[in-house]
C-alpha cells in the first residue's frame, strides 16, 4: 500500500483533473480565490464582447481579437483549475485506496453475559468492547484491554512485518483497518462512528476539510490587495487615454488587468498547499492540518527522545568486564546465570554473547529457580537458586546497596569500570552472586547512522536540537557528542520535557518533538509540532498534530524539511509571479500608448510586431506559464540546508531575476510566432 500511495500521477488522475478543471469554473468555487475570480469576470465580459463587440462601448476592434482574448483567458482559468484539481486528485486516489481498507467490516461485540454479537463496524460506538481473533480485521480504533497479538498494519503503514501489541503500556493502541495476524485481542472502542483514525485520514488526504493556513491566508490577502491596486490603476488609464486621445477597448483593458495582477501565483497557490500536505502523506505521515505542516517549516528547536530516535533503542550486551580477582570465564558464567530467565532483549543478548564466548546452559538446569523480576524500585533482576544462592543483575548503585545489605565488600575498580562504560555511551549492569560482585555487563545502544550529518544540516538551517534521555549525565553527554546534537537533558522526566518546550517557546521559538507514550502526551500537546508514533498510545496520537504511520521517530527530521519545502515553494513562485510583471509592463504599456506618446518607444525594448501582438503575446505567456510551473508546484522547489539569509538570496536570484528574464524571452518568442503565422 505504501508503494501505491507513493505513485504520483496516473492517466485516471490527469483525466479526472481535466474534467474537474471545468467544474471548478462555478463562480461559487472561483470566488474563494479573489485573483482568479477577477480573471473569470473578465472572461465572461470578453465572451459577451465576442458576441456583441459594441455592447459596452463603441469599439473598432474586430470580433476576432475579442474571441482570441476570451479563449486565452478561459485557458488561463482552466490551467489554474487543472493545477488545483491535479493536486486534489492525488489525495482522492489515496482516499480511494484507504476506503478499500475501510470496507464494511463485521465486529464481534462483547455482550454483558460474555457472549458475542456480530454487528457492522459502522455501528460501534465509543466504549464498546469487541473481540478480534487471528485473521480478522480490527473494526475501528481502540485500546487493547486483554490479550497479546501480532498485528499486520500493512494496510495502513505499508510495512509488511507485523508488530506486537498487548494490553497496558505504550503499545496497546490499535487502528481500524489493520488485521490480527496471530492470537486474539479484546479491544475497547475509543472513537464514535466517522471519527476513527482512518476516517480522519480519508478526509484529510482528500482535502475535503483542508483549511487555509495563516501563511496562505496572509498571502491570499496580499494578492487580493495587489489585484485591487491594479484594478484602480487600470480604471485611471481610461481618463488618461481620453486625454491623450487614445482609444482603449474593453478587451485590451481586461487583458492588461489580467496580465498585471498576480495570476500565476493566484492560480497555483491552492495547488501548492494541497501538494505540500500530499507530500507529507506520501511520506506516511498524517498531518492533522496544513498549519501543522507549515509550522514544521518554521521550527527553531527540535526535542528528540534518545531511545528509538537517536539510538536504535535495543541495548545489547557488548562485553563482560570482570572486577579484580574474577576471571573472564567466571564473570561470563555469572552473567549467563543472571540472564537465563530474563526474556527482555537485553537479557537475551547476554545469553547470546555468553554462548559466543563458549558458555551454555541446559533447559532444566534452573527449573527449580525462582525468577526475580526487574522493578523500578529495586532496579535489579535475577534468580534465587535452591540452597539460598542469590544471583542478581542490575544498576551499579542498586547492586552496591544489595551487597552492602548482605555484608559484602565493594570491589575497588567497580566504579571505574562503570564510569568508563558510561563515558563510552553504554549502560553498565553489575552482576553479583550472593555477597560477591563479579563484574559489569557493557550494554551498548548504537547511534543511528547518518544522524550526525542530518543534525549538521539542521544546524545550518538555524535549528537547535535537544536530546532527552533518562540516562545519567555521563552517558547522555557521550551519546549527545556522538550524535551531534546541540544540547541534552539527562535523567529527563515527562515534566522536564514540557519545561524545556515552554522555555524555548518563551524565547519566541517554535518547537517540535516526537513521542509515543501516554506520558509524552502533555509535551506533544505543548509543542508547536508534535509527531506521535502510530504504534503509540491513543493519548499520544490525540495530543499530537502529526502521526507517523511507520512509527519511525527520526521521521520528524524529514517532516521539518517537507514543511520548509512548502514555505520555500510558495515564496519562490510568488517572487516569480510578481517579477513577471516587469516584462509585461515593457510589452503592453508601450503598445497601448506609443502612438500618442512616441517617447514610449524607448520602453519598447522587445520590439514587438504590433500593439495587438504585444497584448496577445503577454496574455498567452501569462496563460501558458501556469501549466509550465505545475510540476514545481506539485513536486516543490528543491530544498537545500542553509541559513535563512542564504536561502532568501538564492531564491531571489533564481526566481526573482529568472521571473524577470523568462517573460522577456517568452513574450518575444510568442510574438515572433504570431507574426510569422500572420495572426496579427
């Protein structure tokens, strides 16, 4: 499914967009875009002039000229509508794929007496309890309250490998449309009909509920003001023309107005916004609004969890380090005995490493042993063997207290070994048998490759990165240095994350963070951009304004780049559109007044064939530049990591100066074609 979502354009999408381009000519739709609505009004007027040339004022302009202006304006509207429809079409195609996932699903509703009742998933309401067995589709969003199962989430995330979900903890949330691959689960429904994750995703990717962002509203207002100014300018040209005894026909005035108002960006503005959200969705991130995408582009500070984001999160046994007086073999065997019943990834890695070093154990060797589970209070785990032998593995300070309570002595080099591991970015686990400490297990959490380079890119953009971790300051400092983050918070608690976010925001900065647990929900809600993992809890997903369907915490780095690309694309095409006007001035103004004011010949630097050719050439260029820019609007301006000043200078150079040069060349070429074909 991920592959399907990432397809860009198909013949079906293009065909439907062509049809929708005509449907969008509805004035009730066009009025939402003031610039293009003015173009539509001008198109209607020129249509009337094509039928009755003297309808408004007596004119010596032929009907053919009015018809030509009408069709050019019509195609200007259609090209602009096509750009928007094309962007919407990709979202609708994704929504159709998702609807297949949300096909009518039957659910086993748990009754008060414990029996099951088959009901359509659309009838489920918040608080209902359903059971889902292996091979069945999860009917709607909810929390697992009983059971453990592997969940196939490929219909939502595109990831083929199933994930383990169980009751309690941070991985109890399930999404409607996913399938139970093994075992069974009992799920409490957390949403009412029409409000599920899949429902929201469908409406968002369709763009049906897409609201304009503050930046987009501000730009629309600016374009409306510019349009009003140019309307006033055109109106004042009428008395000026009468004073100069120059006859200005209505079609020419409309053509001049359409050329001077920012039609290029006006026609592409909506497509840019829709395409920006579409790029985020194709990246398997669900943005709750366009505002969230834009905010990601303006982020000043990134706050990231260490485990699973900066590091892989699976601490694996890397080395067994014995204290003085203990042989390597004794230490290895002690670590193995402390871990044989430990089913955590760390425990299994200890057994695996011991096996590589030549130690092994028989299945029935510790059958009579009592397992001591790890708790947050003791910070130790291990076994109690028959005969009163106690084997423990845990945090160094916890093991020291345990040995001290038994009257044992602390090895002189224990602290030095533990500190050495911590400084290297690892986690030290001490191992003890009865009242004797044997050594330290070196657990290593590896920094993900390529992150240092990505953090350097963020730094070049002026974005500060802060790592949050529950590790001690020494370990945190080592990982921070290896990863290349700007700052870190060690021994971080949930309230520390919120405090750090508020501190940055009080300094006027926009902050982004990622999380997956219920304890992350307050910080995700406080952040300007909160990216929740789809594998996380419902509380985290509801608090965030973005959800990563792949549950990849490093995705936040890419989301920032997509947000910046959206803002840069909008700014670049706005610059290009406004810069276009310079060439149009030189093309149209001399053509209109050169007979009355021969001095304007100095401005006729393009040496266009005739006044009519000049106006039609500018108008045709104004129309064809929109479809030529659609690929840029859809794909986005290529983003490069650099400071805001350098980025601004680069885009002004390319799209500002380019926006001046390209129309000069384009208008002249169109003029040569029109003249060569004897059209004017």
